[in-house]
C-alpha cells in the first residue's frame, strides 16, 4: 500500500492543458465550503484529453477511475486546511495534477484522532494538536499520487488562482 504520496513528472504538454481550461465556462461553486472557502469545481470527464490519462496511467502503472475527472479552482484562497478524506468518491488514492500554482503539502500524525472528515462537514482543527510527519512541494509539470485516507493533509499554494486536476485510482490497494 502506498503510505503517503509519490511525486511523478508529467510528460504532457501543459500549454495544451491550459488551453483546455481557458475554454471552460461552466465552473460550479464547490459543494463544500471547507477545506477551501469559495472554491469552484468542474467535471471535465467528457472533455479531458485521453492522452493525458494514458500518460498518467503509464507513469504509475495502474488504471484511473473512468469518468471521474475534476478541475478544482482555489479562487481567492491560498490555504487548503488540514483534512482527512475517507475514501472520497469511493477512492482512497487521488492524483493531483497542478496546472496553476506551486504547492507545499504537509502530512500530519493525528495522535488524538481529531479527524474523521466527511464531505460537507466543516471542522477546523488546531494544527498545533497535530505532528508534522512530512512535507512535499510540487508544481505544474509534476503530479502527486496521494493516499487521502491515512494522514491528515493540508497545504499552501504560491498562487491565489491555483487550479488542479483531480483523478482517482481504480485500485484501492495500490502499491
């Protein structure tokens, strides 16, 4: 099982991906006001270039859940509050492809079992009650394979207009 995360280089034309994003005009308000307030989402399952999916799958040697491709626009926020995803979308592994903005992600150990985050439930936890276990920075031209369910995680973007593509693994037992 993948413990926390794995950083990979993305061998794909970022200009092509950015051009696709510039054509999107149907962003929706996020169904969650937490962990990022005022963010927006859009489902790009029908319009995303399948070659990008193929590149990611070939890089990590496993399949991505079909028809579950989302763009997330941070809007004016730079901070992703620490949270723990309990198999969000039925998946415990996310792939985050940054399109705009570098990001520093922090993983924490939750000694007091403060996290049992469920989508739609807003809960601010004092970060001082958590222990930092690891940090990783990533940027456009890379992608992060993240186990969402083991360590609470959060971070800071270098840009207020951060945009990321979110994909999910088919296999919940990925190694």
